[in-house]
C-alpha cells in the first residue's frame, strides 16, 4: 500500500523537477529572461506552499486515497498542458496546475506511512519517501533530459505524462488508507470553526514551528539548485558542458539517496541527534557554497564542485528531520495539518530564493556570485529561529514523555 502511494509522489517529483533539465530550452522556447524563467518555478512553488495547510486538512478529513487521486489528476493535466503550451502565459498556468497536484502527494504519503507502519519506524519511512522522491529527480535528470534533446519538447513532456495516468489507475484500483480493522475515528464535519481549531492547535505546538524552520533552513539550497539554477550556474558561470553539468546534478540526487538512508537510521535510533544533524548540514552547506562562490579563481575547481553537489545531497534528508519534530508534537487527528505547516517551510524558502536569484542575475548582468549569496541570508534567518524554538520544544517533549509514563502506570490491568 505504501508502495502505491509513494509511486504517486515519485511521478510528481519527476514532473516537478522536469523544468530543472529544461530551463535553458524553456528560455529559448518562450523567449524569456532569467527573471521570467524563474517565475515558472516560483509560481509552481507558490501554489505548492499555499496548498500545504488545505491539503493537510483534506488528508485529515477525506483520507489518503481521495487526495492522492485528485493530485494525480491535477499534476498529469499540468504536465500535458506544459507539453502543448504555445505561449509563456499558458505554460505558467500549466506549471501552477502541476504545483497544485504535486502539493497533494507528499503529505498524503506521510499519512499513509503512519497508518501502515509502527511509530518507531516513522523517521526511516519518511526518509525512504524522500529517497523515492529523489529517485524521481534522477529519472528527470537522466531520462527526461535525453528525451528532451532526442525527440523534442512536446513528445518528451507529453510522453512523460503517461506515468501520471498509470499511478492514478493504481490509486483508484488498489490503494487502501489503512489496514482492515484499524479504521480511524471519523471526524464530524464542523465547518470553518474546525479548520481554525486544527490550524491553531498545530501552530501552538513549538514542535510544529521548529519543524517548519528546520525544513525552511535545510531544504532550499538543493531545491533551488536542482529545480532551476544549478544547470545555468554550472554551464554559464563554471564553463562546464551540459553533459558534465548533468552528471553533477545526478550526483546531488545520488548523494541525497545515500544521506537519506543514513539520516533515517540515525534519527530512528538516536532522537537527540535531530538538531545536530540539521544544524551540521546547514553549516556544511554554507561553508562549501562560500568556498565555491568566493574562491580565489573565477571558476571553482572540479573537486570543489563535486564536494558542493555531495553536500547539497544532504539538504533533503536534513529537511525531513522537521517532520520528526512536528509528528510527536501532534495527535493522529492533526498529523496532516501539522505536516502541511512543516512542509511549507522549505518551499517558501525555495520560492523566495528562486525569485531573488533571478532578480539579482538580471540586475548584475548574470553575476552568479552575487545572486547565489541570497542563500546565506535565508540560512541565517532560519538558524536564528531554530535556536529560538529548540528549548521550548525539548521541554514540551519531556512533559509529554512524563505524562505518557504516568498514564501507563495508572492503566488498570
């Protein structure tokens, strides 16, 4: 069951990241500059981020199957629309539709994991979901890029949309929200008041807010690199061929998959390692970016670019740690809402950085050193919020642990 659900996320990530390998082609096809090109990804992420809380509420209310089915319909329509778009405006609308469908996948997969796996496996299952998503990114980098330059724009994007039809059929025919006999207590419909209570109760938990800021601070450097600006940076600023640049993007994905397995095992066994892993990843990312951008030579040596791509691979797994703060802070009936709030973090940061880099590139005549310096501003903001919230979150987790032990002691035999 989890495999069916995660296959939908896999396809959604292929569609989401398809622009990362087609950015230069899109600029030529629609005759747009860097700022307009970044608008594709910004709009897609804006829709994605804006949908997170509504999707979380939908998952809590309707269940996984219905939400995943809606998501598959929307992102498949978006990919098809992008394939046949005759103008920049229709292409933008297609990416927005794709972002709306994409937004419905990951939270649904997280909810599916909580229904089909024991609680102790939560961190590892979440990391595995992220790993499968990065496998989708790998397909986009390796397969879709070759299709794009082999058969052309419309056949490549329209052909890939068939994968959306396949996963939609799997969801409708076979997916079940939960094992038989483990149906959740149905939630009565209470309208807007219920929605406000769900959001407010989730937000009041320091663990939810800390999860959001961990996700915000860790995810966006790799997302920005893979989603749009990595290929132009490597080709135009570093002077690499497209083939070599594609191999480095693939390295980011492979590194993500390796780090995902390691981080998932560590967090599952050592709960206290969550913040050190997250903050360590931020520090490593900032250090390697600084060395790449501000090194003595205009172009970084290949070994440093390889190191940058390896370190960027840790950003995605580190962002998953945010859910490991939000999950224990909220009861089962709020898991979708809390996950939606957390998941907003990295996508808001990615959207902001994508826009900032595009504007700075146009303003400075394609100076990537100045443009990519926007990364450090958002990292500094995120780290300050993590440090502010960590104490309250730890205290609340200790209080819940003590309370659960007291309840266990007083339960009659």
